[in-house]
């Protein structure tokens, strides 16, 4: 249950009405392209309360997890994370009567890491076809919540396949082609927030430097980009290190940045920025992250945009501020039924 204190915190971000009562829907039917889900993991597993699935889409095996029952909502993680970035939000959403699907895009988590396909056009098609393969391409669209690189993917998907999306939540990432990016030599604070935009797109060097040092690399990143740095607990770090250390994972993560900031990627982002987001959009940042910047950028290309900054949080909103985040999302859904 979300407390009155948390409602008060979220009220500084969004004007809240009464907590929503969400309608219940039948769960999507199974499809022949979906493998049988694994049994629940032992209760000693800190990430046990989900069922794991794999579906093959466009020749790539995608890993996703499902929890709860009711109207579905699809969650997308950011770099360099995996489905577990939503481990704290998932029980809050299922308690509100939603069935949660966390989709790991190519290169993320336990999904395949092919050599190519990290451009946002391919990512949008992957997500569209995943929704079709799992029966989530329902009339009126499905709710989608995204973080970081997941926000890049969700934006590209929403403007390309608007009928797929009922309501869209974007967090802690610039809208490529729309959000202003700093030029010149950044100051120390900006450099800590955006260093990866330059480093990750270098050819070969990031893989060379990170190999064998995955834990130190990820730990430094989580510590410097979070305000509530206790929020990513040791078990979560262990899991992030596991997936980031698998063959091809680091390369795949860096490829998202190389593709996004290539001449072809920039041209496609500029063209995509001319398309409107017609569905209701909630755009959130951490007060110590992008703050109100994402909402301001999204408002330039969206017909129905609201949002702002969650106080006291850094970049990793789903882990640092899950309660405030959930309250904001539930209020947004209630306001835009």
C-alpha cells in the first residue's frame, strides 16, 4: 500500500486526484512463438516473484518476465541494466491490479546480443513485433513505462506505431533530436551526468577497458549517477555484473550509443522529432538527474504531456524512488483513463 506520506511527496510533482481504481482485463492469450515459462524461482532468490519467458522475434530471442494479473503494462529498462531495474516498481504495480511485463531489448539482460540492430528504427520494430507475439497489441494500445535507453526506444516506437500505445511514461533520458545536449567542455556536474555519451561511442576502447573490470565499472556508475546510492543493493549489483559480463553484452550496450550518434542515427532522430506523440505522456526526471528537462523537451513534440522532477532522486528513478514513481504513474493513469 502506498502511504499518505508518499502521496504528499508525489503531489509536489503532479497534482493528484484520488488513487485510481484500475479496471481488470483478461490476460493476453499464449502464442505459439512463446516458450513455456520457467517455474517460480526458490523464495531465497531476491528476484523470485516473476515468471521468465523467451520469445523469438525477428530472428532474435528476447527475454521478458511477467508478474501479477489484470490490465497489462510493459516496462523497458535502461543501460546498463536489465529487467531487475523494475524489481521495486513491479510489486507496486501488481498491487494496483496490473499485470507487469518487463521486456529486455536486444543486448539487454538475458536477451540475445546480435552484432547489429541497435538503431532505434530496429528497436521500435522489435518492440512492435514483441507486442504482437505476446498478444499485447490490443485495441486501444497498451501502457508503456520506460527508463534511460528504454526511453529512446519507447519514443521511437510510439511515434512509429502510435496505435500500439495507450499511455506513455518516459524517464531520465534526452529525447534524441529534440533535447538540447551541451557543447564544448562540460563542467564537472554535467560531465558526471553525460560522460557516457562520448565514451560509449568510441570504437573498441570501451570494451578493452571494461573487460575484467565490470564490477568496478558498474559500481562507479551506480554510485555517481544516483543520489540514494544505497538503493542498488549488493544482490542487484551482482546480477547486473552477471549479465554485463556475458559474451557480447558490453559491446551491445555500447552499440546503442554508437548507432544513436552516428550520422545515420542523427538524421533519423531529426526526422523522428518532427512526428507528434499523440497519446498522453508522463515525462519524469530525478531532481538530481534531468530534473524537468525531459518534460520540457517532450512538451515540444507531444499533444498531452505532463510531468516534472521527483525530489531527492538521481538518475535511477525505478530503484531510487519507486514509491514516488508509482504514485505519479497511478495518478497519471487515473487522470488519463
